């Protein structure tokens, strides 16, 4: 379903994100839940705003905040994975 030139790069990035979640948590459910949450958010926005959602542009600080939260979450997951791996080798 993600065959347009505009959607394809975003789908690759989301796929990498979901795959990284699975690798960091060691559970397929992390990727499944993140994918479901993403689909639900898109569904809600589409239902509420319809085609007007495509023209919406958030303020710059929303993008910065999102990047900080994303980076922080991934960092915490990476730290947790490293700790789990360290204890499993003992």
C-alpha cells in the first residue's frame, strides 16, 4: 500500500525504526505495537481532518521536540539492551 514516491522513504525509515525497536527490546511485540500506534494515529488524523491533513505543517518546535523524545527513547532502549546483554554473559 506504500507505493508512492512520497511515502516510500518514510516507510523505509519507519521500517528501520520498528526493526530497531524489535532488536533493542528483543520482542517482536515492540514493533507490532509501535506499528499499530502509528496506523491508529494516521487513521485518527485522516478521519478528523480528511484531505486537509496533507497541507498541515506543524510549528518547528514540534519537530525538534519529537526528535528529542525519539532520540531519548532509543538511547534508553539501547542502554537497557546493553545492560541485559552484559548480565546474560556473566
